[in-house]
C-alpha cells in the first residue's frame, strides 16, 4: 500500500483523477473514506488525494503520545504533498481536518492554492475551551481503554450535531457508523487527548490570521453550534475569506449535503483559478 514517510509515522494515501491537486483532510470521527462523494465528483477534473491521519489505519498508529498533536497534523499533510511531488494544492478539511487546513495556510501559504476549512472551530471560543479540553482528555482515555464499538459510537452518531445525517440519509448514516466502529481505539484516543484536547484556540491566531491572504472558503452548517462562533470570527479577521453556511445542516456537512457542498466548493475553485477571488 502507498505510504508517505512523515515524522514518527507512515501516512497512507490514495489518489484519483488528474489535474490541479486537491488534498482532503478528514475529521476526527471519520477517516479518508468520508471524502468518497467529493472524490467521485472532483476527480473528473482534478487530482484528488485523500489520506488517513496518523492513528487511523492503514496509516501507522504510534504508541508514543508525544507523536500526536497539531504540529504533526500539518506536518503529515505537507509530507503527503511532498512525497507526491506536489508544490501547491487546494486544501479541503473537515472539523479536525478543517483546523489543520487553517494552520496549514498559516505555516505553508506557498503550498496552498486555496483553503476550504469546513466545520472547523469546536472548542476554540474561550468560554468553551476548558470544558472542551477536559472532555477530550476523558473521552480519549475511554477510547484507549475500550475502543469504539458500542456506547461511544452510538453516542457520537446521535449527538446534536450529527443526528441530522441520520434524519436526512439513514443509509449514509449507517455507513458512517460502520466506519466509525472500525477505528483504532488507541489511535483515536491519543488523537483526542493530544491533538483535539491540546490544540490552540483559533482565536489565539488572530494577528497571524489578519495577514493570511490565501483564498479561503469557510463552510459550516447552521446547526453545527460549536463551530458557528469561530467561523463568524474567521470571516471577520481573514482578509480573503468567504463564508458559506448550509441551512438545516450539522457537523458532517460534506456527508449531509454532498451536492450543495460540491457545488459551492467547485464554484469557489473556479473563481480562484480564474484569478477572480481577490482582495480588491
């Protein structure tokens, strides 16, 4: 199987199509397979790359807790692109992957043609941060101890920002739940504790965000309550960003509304590629 060597882990990836590259970065509660609707759509005209984050087989699952965190998340994205000889790509991320895509844009703007952070920002508002970090530490310990099958998966799939998928697309929700139950307990537990639970608040990046000019499309569902405040903040401070909000939609925006998501992102790509998404 194809792997890119990153610091402390081999990162598994797959690709489809030809054209300008798109790198998809998955969320905590999913894996590279969550992007299938996007890969089928965009690979007609683009080179689409998905990969499994460290801790998510078939990528390596390091046992050393110090090999997890936001720095590794960005480093892994860079490692995949460099392994494939890609100098610049559209970077699309959901939730944990959306957070990583913003940090990617701050640290490696020369490698990002544009950014699509979707559903990013849970735990970032200062009023939420302490409780969010404590919950991540506790949930990470549970995942390491008992894994996903059973209570933890059911709780996640029926949470207030994910139940929308079950209501709209029961078949798609069942497939999501099957994938969720297959994840590594230790890998996701360490990711929850040391990436989710120890990452920066996006609000702390305000000075850097105000100078980042990478074209950015922020995407969020209007029922993804933990992320709305952060996305409004990002719209205010990012000088070259637009905000697209999907109505009656929760956290997994690309799974809930694939046609609308693909259309909005495709239009954004087209505008960027024609040189019309500008600061002026």
